[in-house]
C-alpha cells in the first residue's frame, strides 16, 4: 500500500499543493532564474544571488548592482 502523497508525486511529479514556479530567464552565468528568486541587476545583465559567492556579491554591490526579487 502506497502513501497518498507518493501516489500524487508518481502521478504528477509534484506533491499535492505544490505550485510550479514560473520561469523568468537565464542569468549572465547560465543559471535558470524563476519568479521569487533574488537577483542582482548590473547594466543589462542579471545574476542569480543563490549561485554567487560572498565575494562575488560584494564586488557586484561595490560596482553599483541593484538587488531585486524577480
């Protein structure tokens, strides 16, 4: 006997109540960005903050990049 949540995941690929996030685009480093992600915007490029090191974040902030949530 399978748990109902396991059956739901097998049937749909997601647990019940899970809302799939909407795709926003690709950042300057090739990372997928989805709505709700935190990014830096610098000139015409975007950078996904989750995939940046602390030093990279500091460099972007010092260069004037703007922190946003998509």
